[in-house]
C-alpha cells in the first residue's frame, strides 16, 4: 500500500493487527516511510491522523499550515517533528545528491487504524484534488471565479505527489532557520534533533538516544517516544525488554540480525494434552537490513546484533511510552543481579555464588561485544 512516482514514494505498512493478534494493542496506529529524490517537492496535503516524523536521512524544508499560520523550517537527519491531524504539510528535498527519508508513525483520529491523504493542489488525478469532488456551481460561488478558469486550475494533468522542483524554487523555499519556533501555542521548538540529546547509554559498542515528552513537549498528548540506537560493528544491544511500550522499529543503516523470546508462538507448538508449568518460549529470529520494520511487544526480551563490518542503526517509535522502563537482562545493573542470593538459589536451583558469577561477569552495560567479535577474539588468542 502506498504511492509511487518517478521521483520518490510513500510506503504505508498494513495494519498491525492484520499481521498478528499480538499487536491488537497498537491496531489504531499506522507506519509509513517517505522517500523523496534530490531536488523534489512533495505536494501539499493533510491527513486525518496525528503523526510523529523522524528524519532518517537527508535534509529538506518542511512547511506546516495550521490555525491560519504557516511555519517553515529546515529539517535534517535526526529531527523529530509532530504534525497534528488536519495540518496542511508540504516539503522539499533541498539536497543535490542525497535522498530524503522520513519515517512516520500515525494515529488516525477518525476511523481506527485507517487514514487518508487529502490533496488540495492537484488535478483530476495523480493526485486528484479534493476540490474537484465539489460541483462547479459550489466552486464558482466559494472561490468567486468563473467555471472555465476553475476547469483550467483543477483539470491540469499532474506528474504525481512527488515532483521535480527548479533550483530557484528550492532556493526560495529553503530560506529558513534550522528548527524554528512553534507558532501554534507555547514556546516549544517545531522540531528537536535526537542527536543533540545526551545519550542515555553509550560505550564503545554503541550509543542510545531518546526523545520523549520531557525534551519535546509536543509528544505529551501522544504517549510516544522516539529512540535511536547506533550499534557499532561487531556489537550487540540487549537482551532487554520494555515494561510497557510496544516498539515499532525500522533499520535505517547496516545489517545484522534480531532475536526475541516469544511465549505466544511457543504455545502453538505445545500439545493440548501436555501439562505446562509456567511458560515456554519460542525463539523468533530474523535478518536485519535497511528498510526492514520490526515490532516488539512489551515484556518480550530481545537482542539486536550487527554485522562485523558495519554499524547497525535502528530508529524506534515506542507506543505507551509514559512510565516505560527498559529492563536490562545482562550486563552491569541487570535485573538478575538485583535479586537476593536466596531468590537466585531458589529460582535457578544452583548455589547463589555460581549464579552471581555468571550474571556479574559482564562489566559493560546495554551494549556489548557481539558473538562475532567474541569468536574473532578467541581465534586471535
């Protein structure tokens, strides 16, 4: 599902609950990726959904029209922007060579799990203008313009939603400051750059950044946070789990693989005649490459591992982010190291000293040397 033209495309993922019943908790959200070629213009449109945008690649200029005001600001890699439902939005890719890549999480405000693009500028098709749905006498009266002129305006053949722009048009629409003051109430910035935030976790194996309502007030009513993980080559993140949030993540650079422990899949492989004590878990494993999207339900332990020759960069949108805790299952301060010795002995059935040695032997936190790096080190030794 989506829109594709000669100069770019908008890819919209299917509804989450259509892929799995486990994702019913985020069935009202949709995920989309916009890709615009250099020196292109995305035609003005609005959506019946609130949206949070993350600039994954490139630089451009975004213009928003709301409450009778237009606000334009230059955007670049790492920027996070909230766009309210019904806001007329348009943008340009002002770079000469690099594509503009924007990931969007949308929360529809009309029909749960369904949203539409509404295009004002346009013709009879490609894109069709919503003005053309009205009868000619209505448009003549509303716009105080003759029918023949209206037919000329709305009857022109168009080149698509994403079209080529001239150097002069790009120059004029790019004359704005980075970021910009939000004109729609309050003094918050129109955008915030995730890379300008202090990393929540950082070591030689990776860095983890986050934007939430504490450093971007526009997210207060959405209960969403955005994070960015840069896992250095040969490294890994986790195992960890989110206490409340469902993570919708997209790989923006690099390759690697992903593993998750899932009790729901494991139950499918358990015979109805078997007696289960506690839970059984199925390993979910998938290769990761640029453009792939993965969804991780709350409570599910997971790991991301990069290849040994390049970094792996992942952008995550967390739904139900307020009061969410990222719980570490390995490394310094992992949850098992917080248990009493007696709890460890009773839980694992081994002497506490042996269990403690295992869970306290990793001195790094959050990011670790991955399996590939450890094997290389053993070979060198």
